[in-house]
C-alpha cells in the first residue's frame, strides 16, 4: 500500500456517527493559515489556499505571535517566503526572521545538551537508553531540523538504572527540576525514582531533560526493556543516537499527541514529516498499531491529519466520530489557549487515553482503578514534607489518604 493510499483509507475505516455533527466556532484566517502551514511541504491546492488566506490577514504581528506560541514559527516563515506572501512590511519580515533565528539557536542548544547527556553520562555509565521526540526526531525526519521547536529532551532508561543515573547527573552539575521540591540528596532522588514515572533535570547549561522509566502511564502498552532492546542507531552530527524504529515512533506519537488533544501544531508537523521520510512503511505502522492495540488511535490521528490538510470549513458529517473528537479537541485547544488545554486534560479517560474509544474494556477498568489509587499512593511531595528513611517509608501509604482527606474537608469549609 502506498503512503498516500494509507492516509486516504482512514475515511473508509472510520465509523460515521449517527448523531448530528457537532459544529465548532469558525476559525479566523490566522488560525486557518497556521493549520494549513503546519507541514513541511504544500501542494498546489494548499499553496493557493494559503495565498488566499494571506490576503485576508491584516495583523501579521499576531501571525508571528501565534506561530511562535504553537511552536511552528520557522516553518511558517519558510512557507510565507516561498509563497511570496503579500501584506508584510520589511520590518515585519525582519521581526519574523529574527524570532525564527532565536528558535533555531535554541534548537542547536538543545541538540548540544542531548549529545552532552549521551557522551558524559549515558555511554560512560553503560546505561541502555533511547531518545524520542525532540532533537532526535527533528534530526532524523525533518529536511531542516531547525524547523522543529524542541522544548525539552526526552530519554528512556531502565527503572533499575534510573537512581544511579540521577545521582551521577547531580554529581556532574545537573539540577533536579521535577517533581517539585526535588533536591540533591540521594534519599530523595531514590524516592522520586520509585514513585514517579518521569524525573526532570536541568543540564549544567539549563536545558530541561525528562528522564522516563516508562513511556505510558498504565504500564500496559509498552515494556521498557523491549523498547530499549529494539532501539535503532541514528547518526546525529556524527554521533550515533539510540532512537525508536520509525513505525514504533509514529504510533507512539499518535498516542502521545492524542492524549494531549493535539494542542500544539508542531505535533501535526511531526506526523507530516515522518510520513514523508524514506523509512516510513504504512504496513509496518499499521501492524505496530494493531500489536499495541492502538489501531483506533492511529486511524483517528491520520484522519485528523487529512482533514486539516485543507483550510475548511469541513463537512463534519463526512468525518468519523473519532475523527470529530480529535478535530473538536484540537480546535478547542487552538482557539482557547493554555486555560482550555488544561481544562481538556481534566476530561481524559485515563493517563494514556483522552477518549474512551481508544481503550479496551481492560484499559478502561485499569484507568478507573488508577484514579482511585492516585488518592492513596505517595508522591515525592510526601517525602519532601516529611523525609523518612527507607525502612519507614511505608508510613506514607497510611498518612497520605488521611492527609488528603483532611485537605479536602478543610478546603471545602473555606469555600464560600
């Protein structure tokens, strides 16, 4: 099956809803343009539509601001230059270019921090690892890695080696960042590694690094050891980097971006970039999704990508129910900003899934159980508030429910 046919099939595979379509507030020309430009290349129809949208825009400073906020400013600038967009003054072109150069400079900084982490810690300590998202994704799948804004570095390591890595990193000048209040003491680092799936550090130069011991919240979708065993080597500026195979990364990206309601447009650009890459195999991607039981997530994500390849308005009656869910969440986050994105997070079905249709019955039950256990299980905040030696840390499992219950009662009393 060709890559184009693979993308087109999602309309036939999705179930059309029997209920009337849910309409969304119309997008203004600025947001329509950004959605259309969130891809590496434009075909003739997309270029024509983009030029028509440019003619309707009067506030180009807002275009720059929104593109920067949505993490796609460099690719927007490139497209506008190629389109020879009219309406921008020389000062506006200059300001946009200046902001693009700042993004590119930041991306180079993040790439250097990734190499430093690998060369000074991961390799010397012999820690199996893989990088995913961020600089490694940009370097492998983008024709120009500087186009992809990288907010942080994500690296997966085995749980058994996380504590040793954290301690070695602190000794090398890395600063604990998250969970909140995490310090440099070995006891606190060990406790955080035991109760949190992700621990964040700042490099000596200030680059944020998320160290994962599991990439899914339920621990039912991915086995860390298997992912590390299957990692591939990709050379980044002469340095071999352990990364996910393309099919695995694509399916995981669909899962991750859907969990976050496609609230950032560089995620849409990721899906576009990976599909254009020579290593992208539609059949391998589909097989991987089926193996992970993420087929519906993959189909809905590809449908969203296809729908947003035109500026709209879209005939929602022709979009599957799942596709409309993703489209609605994406547009809601795009129009509502940070506050709306945070509100959407509260509606998630579980730690891994934003929508019930993504999960099997087993996963849905597990998600409900996780919601109950979250009230009972300790976090680093418990240790930070009341540090206990390891032999006494079982006390947190008793004290936390009592403290949380008391907190809810007293908070309720203070409400008017």
